[in-house]
C-alpha cells in the first residue's frame, strides 16, 4: 500500500513538473506563436518562415490540446516530411508531456499509410505477402514495357531504346505522388490533343503573318477567338490556362510599354510564346500517349508479380479511402486532431489523404504549418497549391497566423533573403490575407555582412574556401557549426576532398550513386568475368585491381604477352611456362590466383547468391583492403546498399542467378539510373558538407555557399525530354511560374541556414578555362549587404595550393621500371586516326585500347555499324564487277552480316528492322550502279607515311575515281546525323578522320591521286531534315598542316608516357572511373 501511494505521489509530482515546464515554455512564446498554440479548434494555417520556431509551436500545441481537452493522446495525428523530423519532434514532445508523447502518432505519410495497409490487409491489393519492388526490378520491368512498344515509338529511339527511361521513371513517380492514375493521365493527354486541334491552325496562321500585319487589332481578334474556342471546347481548364497565361503576360507587357519599340517587342514575345507553347505540346503529345501505355502496362505487371513500389503505398490508401466508406469512417473517427508539418512540400496524393480523413466536418481540427518560400520538393509549378487550396477550402472558418520573429539569423541575413525572394513572381501573400510576414531577428543587431569570395579559377576557389574554414577553426569555431552547401553532390565531393587533404575532418551528408564507386565497379566486373571466364576484356581489367598483390609490371607483361601473341589471358596465367616467357617476376602468385578462380566459379554455380556475395568479398581480399582505406566507411555503405538490393531481389525471385543480378545493374548503369546510398558521417566533430536540399531544416553558425555561378545556381536549361501534360497539379489556380522560382527558393533555403556568418564564393573561370559569370541571385541582393574579397593570386598562395592539390599517394604506374618497359614497346608503334581520336578524347583510353591492345567487346552499335559496312562492301564489290545490284541483294547481305554479330535476340531484331529500313531508303535514293571506278576498304598500312618519326596508317571505306588524277574519299557513318553534327564539323573527330585521310593521300609515295574532297555518308536519314545526308568537304592544306602539328604534339606526349600518369585521364570514361591504372 505504501509502495502504491509512493507511485501515485511520484506520478502526481511528475505531472506537476511537466505542467510547470509547459508554463515556463509557454511564457517564452511570442504573441503569434502563442496564438497558434492556443487555437486548438478548427482549421489553422501557420505561415512559418525559417527559424521562426515551428517545431516548438507544433509540440506545444499538441501539449495544449491534451491540457485543454479530454482528447486521448492516441487520437492526435502529426504528419512530418522526413523520419528525422518525426524523431526530433517526438524527442521535444517527450520533454513537454512525458511518456504520453509515445502515444501521439508522429510519423511520415508513408509510415502512416503503411500502418493503414497493415491494419487492414484484406482491403488492399498490397497484402502482407506482397513485396516492395527493388530499384533494379523497376528498371527491368519498365525496360520490358519499352521493348513491347513498336520500333517506331517516339519513346524508343533505335540508337538508344531506353533513352527516355530516366524521364519515364521520374514522371511515373510524380504521377503517383500527385495521385494521378493512368486513366486520368490519358484524359489529360487527350485534352492537349484537343487544344492542338482547336487552336493549332489559328496560331499557325497568326505566327505566319508578317510583323507589320500583327497589329493590335489582329492580336485582339486572335485573343477573342481563343476565348470563344475555350468556351466551346471540351479541353480541360488546366490545358487552357497555359494559353491564358500567354495572353495575360501580353496584356501586362502592353500596359507597361512606353513606346512603339517596346510594344513591338511585346507583340513579338506574344507570338513566340504562343508558337513555343503549341510546338511543345505538339512534340510531347505523342510521347505522352506512349507514356499512358507504359503506365498501364507497368501497373498491370506490378499486380501480376505481387510487387508494389514506394509511391504505390499512398496511392492505394487514397484509392481505398475514396471507395471504402467503412475504412474512411474508421479513420475519420480515430483522428480528432491532425497536424501537418512542412505542408508546402506534401504532394497531391498526401494532401488528398489529409483532406479525406478530415472532411467529416465543415471546420475540422486540421493544423498545417508551411512556408511557400521554402517549397523545394514539390512537382514543378505546384509550390503554392497546397497552401492556397487549404485556404480556399476553409476560408470561412480558417485562422491564418504568420510567424514573424526569427530566432536563428541576424537581421542582415534576413534582409538579404527577403530581397532575394521578392524577385519571385508568385507568393501565397498575393492571394491569402494575413500571410505576409517580414521576418525580424530576435538576436539583436549584428552587422556582419555577407562575405563574397571571388576567385580566378575553380581550383583557387576550393582552396580558398578551405583556407577560410581553416581560419575559423583556428579561431575556435566548433567544426560542427561550419557547413558548406553546394548545388550538386559533385560540388560537395570535390570540396570534401580538398578539406580532407588539408587535414580538416569532414562529414559528407550527401547521397551518392553506389554503382559509380570504384570498388563496387571492380567487384561487379570481377563477378561478370567469373560468370563467363571467356570474357578476356574483363579479365584484363580485373587483373589490374590493386587488391590482388600482383606487381604492376607483371600484370602489364601478362596482358602484353597475351595480346601480342594472340593467347588467352587466363591460359597464360595458368601456364607457368608462358608466364616465364612473358618474363613475369612472380609467376607463382598468378598460379595461386588461378586456383582461387576455380573456387569462385564453383560457388557461383552451387551456392545461394547472398553466400556468394559474402564469400567473394572476403576471399578476394577486397573487404580487408576497404577497411584500411581512408574512405572505407563510404565504400562499406556502398557495398551494403548493393547487398541490400541483391537480398531484396533474391527474396522476390529465389532462382535469381548472379548473372541476372549483374544484368540488372548493367541496365541501371547504361541508363544513368542510380542505386543510392547515404555517405557515412566521420563523427560529430567535423565540418558539414551537403547540398542545399539536404540542408533544409538545419542551422549552423557559419555557412559557405560554393560555386555561385550562372547556370549552376539558377538560369538552368531544362533537360527533360519527356514532360507531363498540364493538369497534373489539381488545385493550383496560379500558373506561369518562372523557371527560376524553384531555384530561387532553394537559394533562399541555403541563405537562411546561417546563424552568424554567411559566405558565398565563385570563380571567374571554370575547370575548362571558360569564363563564367556570377549567378543572377547574387545581383538580386543589395551590395550594401555584401563585402567582397578577392582571393590573392601571389606566388606563395600558388605554391601552397599546388602542395595541397598534389598531396596524394604515389601513382602505381609511375615507376621507372614500368616506364622503361613501355618505352621499349613504343619503338614499333604505328598511329591510326582511331588511336589519335582516342588520345585526344582520353590518354588513358588510348593506353588501354591502343597501346596494350586490351580486348574490348563489341556493343550493339558497333555490331550494327559493322553489318551495314559489310553489306555496302558486298554490294559495291558486286557493282565493281559491273553486275546489277538489287535492293533485295543489299538487304540479304545485311541480314547475313548481322547474323555474324553477337547480339541479344531483342537487339538483333531491332537492328534488323532499323537497318533494313535505313538501307532500303538509302538504296532507293542513291542506288548502287555498276562501276569499276572505285576502291573499297583501301589500306595505307604499308605505304610508309610518316609525320616526323611517327608512321601512320589508315583504311578508307571507299575511294571514287573522278578522273585519272583526282579522287573522292567516302567514309560511311551509321549513326544519327543530327547528333553527329558537332563531330562532323571542323574540330570534330569525324572531320578529323577526313583530314587524316587527306594527309595519308598527300604523303603516300604509292598513292598517285589527289584527294579533292572527303564525304561523310550517313546511312540513316536525318530526323530533323527528313532526308539522307552527305557532308562533302574540301580539305585545305592549312588543315592538313594543323593536323600534323596535333599529331606531333600527341606523339611527343606518347613518347614521354604521359598517358600512364595518374592525372592524364579525362575522369569520365570507363578507364578512368572503374579503377584502371
């Protein structure tokens, strides 16, 4: 009894302490915060700018609901944007209300919807036995759907059938997030078609008029006709809003025009906007129609396979709530109070879920907190939608509160942010009374201006920012209070490398693509080779990985011996005698390694994939190597993500083979689709590096924003090849958001992370030496708020910077022994134009492809080109014999040549369709007439052509004799002439081929004809021009002389073995990114 009484007393005392704590916290609230906490009934919208204490308001309001009402804690639902935000909110709530905080439902939308599904499995297709779709499975499934499209589909270009795959994936994600199903998408696309039919001819006629005819009367007539057609057409309002926007923009421009020149400019812009709008819709509509088909097929496959993707969860819950009255009523009764954090970033489907579970009452207890100025995660053009639609729905009962006091930054930073965001065209404040709030700092009147750091080069910028950070640390600033914010992950990775070299601990809080990690690439290529030991080109790669313990020179000797003696690499490695012939110093190590290979091959065939993964990771020595590397933690994160993907796929398909897994990863890589993992932190005592997106919700005393240049921050060109039709955003009455508004909001977020000091930096020249200008956002902030500092470029700083830049491990290929061996082999080197192009593209590519003769598998494009070249050779060879060549003969020869190429069934089928179509059109247009005045595949190998000490060679596809003295050289190209335009012009690699051939013809003592022109003969027609293209060039002596100089310069580099140096690579090709050395 005494014990029970003690427990009661302890409970009462704890309650009293919590009430006292609440009262103390309540006193600290400012008037606007207090109003938000006290308004516990009805719909409430709180506009909470950065640093205004929204988390405190949310948690205090929950506590106040429990104090003021008899509501059970389990009847309160608080929805957050991220798991970390949910955890932070629950922790704060624990300090205010105690253990009742665990009974309040705080979590993300996905977690909430998952609970509904798991609690009601009988009501959902996503039953308990359904499995989440892995990223690789998603890609494979969509690729299958693309394969089912006809060869002529606008979403399936021949040269790259999965070109649109990244856009397809992104658009399907957006559609699901916005709650748009395939049938609704189909209707939206049809509305776009209707718009084209209704106003296309009208707009075309107007745009075709002379400028003098586009008078005010003509424009007014056009606008009235557009309005009339809008009233009678069946096209959706959202589609017509695009046209209305153009009209409204013109009306504003016309009103502001002060003279005829400005009025003429406004009319021209009106015409251009209309034309661009119609052209864009016309171009995208066929693609969107195919997207509907893909969407339908994808959803059907998911159901058949018992899979769901991440975004299906909310879509399924939304659909169930709309159709199932019992489920809807159950949730409406359960949740008496609903709070939503970061409301501006909730998507359409999430927003609809909130609307449904709260619509039981005209004035539901829904409390949303948001800030349209920080909307950076919504679908394009939807930044205002949630807040405006919420206000419109409840405007008769709603309480709107704007928080105005900022507890994070000083006033100068807030003023800069306000000046910046004032340039955005749209804001909630324009439409909703009571939402305009000028933030004022609660932290006094600090006067530190924004520090602008201007540098000459990007290299100087990275070093200079690092030096500035080092100075802060020496002044006593805590490392965790310093943050570097970049626009992209690569910006952060580069900065992290510089800081690490300077000995400054860093915590990279960025997501990275696992498949681009060098060690992951190496591990994957090892498995690829172990699956099929006949893949010599993969073995040449695998042998060079630094975790085997081979001597680098021994590896090169083995590869060289095998390549130049036409021996199989594995055969050489397993043969001690041949290893000795190759002059390998430690043949026994290779022999031991060959024994391990047999073991790996055996477990690949007989063991579960998860075991195979673990065994290879350990037995190869890779794991041991990783654990001793500075970046080992991130590599382990990458391998764990890879293992997770393998495990998920294996669970869904028990008979999955390692070859299946590797094929799926290859599919992701080919289509630039990432498998993402989060970089590991290096500890709390480290400078924070992250993108501006990742910085949302965080704060630091010192914030550095790097690479503040045009087209990096803002003013970016859209790279989307497949857009969605208008109408995806359901409720947004606002249109016409400028492209830069989203980017400006992101920069606003970056600015407002700073508590004490804000720094930004930019350089005058980029890494390629091209001049660049500061981002437009810099110019939108008053110079009175900024203090510019130009980084010095004296000799001392140059030397210091060079010291940091070259603080690296010694190159593994830079020993005198290896260089001497390579120098000896170059004595018999002969250069072709292919070698030259390889070197100019990447010296490391030249090293492996041209010097070592590493075997390389032929891809489908090369196979297709080989078959086309072969068919044309066969046809012209018959023509040279003065025989008639028929279309059927040409196509038959192509078919026969194609059968010789190693291709998948799908690639062979697509190649056959595309090749026959191209050759058929080529033959019908040009014909192949009997002629003896030609030479085919003419070789200069034994002509003794030299540039200085360097011998040259080459093979010409076709030579046409014009007369006894002059010839035309023809080079076939099987790619798309539109995409090859740059390479076909002076300076491009195709044009360089023609100049090289001219050099061969001019310098050969055996070739007694003058090459008067060179022709690039494209076999496929230009899609842009709608016809076949031949580019005929007259090569000048000056161009030949310039090429000789280029060749001499390249040869000088080759002789000094520059291609073997670590920094010689381009950094982006397969030989630079997969650990070749």
